[in-house]
């Protein structure tokens, strides 16, 4: 009986929850309107981020390569 009541409660609460989600979606869409300015800002942010990551990775690899010594297996100094 407990399982039946729990299932019934979950099934009955789904439409209320979906209505809340639909209202949330409408409110969010009203706040975040897209346009040419929003698209330009997004493209600028993505390209700047990619450029920053590229420079950071290149610098990290260069620093790591300069700090690590190459293996001299077979050579004894």
C-alpha cells in the first residue's frame, strides 16, 4: 500500500512540476534575448578563450621542455 501511495504522489506531482519548468523557461527566454550583439559577444568570448588557452599551453609546454632534461641513456658523463 505504501508503494502505491508513493507512486500515486509522484505521478500526480509531475504536471505541477512540468508547469513550473515551462514558466521558468519562459522567464529565462524573456531575460536572455539573443540578437546580433549577443552573438558577437559570444563569438568574441570563445575566440579570446581559445587564444588564451593556446598561448597558455604553448608557454606551459615551453617551460616544461626547458626544465626537464632529456634522457642520455647509454651515455655516461
